[in-house]
C-alpha cells in the first residue's frame, strides 16, 4: 500500500484531476454546487444523529430502498469525525449496510462519503477496475484486493468477496494517506470557495473525498483511453 501511495503522489497531478472531476452535471467550473449542497445537508444530519432514508435516496437517486427513518450510526463526536472511523472504517460501512435493505457497497460508500468527507470516499466499479482486480487492461495501481466482472454492458462488483468490507478500510486508508502526503507537501486543493465558506473544508487542505474525486477523474480518463500529460505528471 505504501509503495502504491508513493507512486500516486509522484505520478499524478492531483489539483488538475480534482478540477477535472464531474458528478452528474456538477463541475468544478460551476463550483461543485450539487456536491456542496449534499455535503452540507448530509454532514449536518450525521452530526445531529438524523441521517436517514431521505438522505440515502437523494444520493442514490433510488426510491426502492428500505431503511429506518433514522440510521443508527454515530459518525461524529461534537463537530469532529469520530476517532474510530479511521481505525475501523469497515465496521462503519457494515453498520450502514445492515440497516438499508437493497443498498450495495457503492451506495453505502457514497453515503459515508457525503456524511464524513474528511474520512471517506466513494468506491465504485470504475475505481476498482483501475485500482483493484478484474480488468487487467485497465489496472494501473494495485491498491485493492477487490474484483469487478463484466455484467452485460457494464461492470459489477460481485457480492460475497472475501475482501469486503476489509478492503473498504484499505481504500479509506489509501485516501487518507494520499491526502496526508499532499498536505505535507503543501500541494493546495483547489476547492471552490463555497466549501470553506460552509465550514466543510479548510482552505487548500485535502480531505479523503477530495482525493477520491481526483482518482475518479483519473480512472475515468484511463477507461476512456485518455491518460493525458495534463493530468499525469509521470509515466503510468
């Protein structure tokens, strides 16, 4: 893991990748306004122990999920992320998954990403193709012992893998390690101004979710066959 994190820090232009990230119709040029609104709402709910089905449905854009009105999970102590999240992230995602019927690992990771962006990031099939196993033509950095497989015209994460949920903990650790390296090297994260104004980020400081956004942009480029020099500073 340490070797791959070092390669990522050496190879990739994280600020450029962060600026190139898109989610639905949200872009850096537009201020990541949809992400900002969801983070503001979901982190506030998580801090007040009010995280519930309505937040899951907004993130997943699905209305077929069954869950309690309030999800029993403690993610914050006061205004700070609970200390145990970094120690045992796999326990946290299991707690969430057990309470939401029909929620797979991708949606569970999205919920945690919006609830505690300092600690968590999304993990989806696109990221596993590039940073895990199952798509040898796309793998670039073997960070994860999780696999994907073709499913029709898409890629899926097979259920029941021995690496789940432990490898979610590895993913969270990798995101935090990259964020720590960027912050130590004083590589500023180009957050839109609204994130610092809302108290969701410290200006220029990378959080785990910011790193995941950059890596998602990189993975999307790999899968499109567009590993351009403006987003990669070293050989891949």
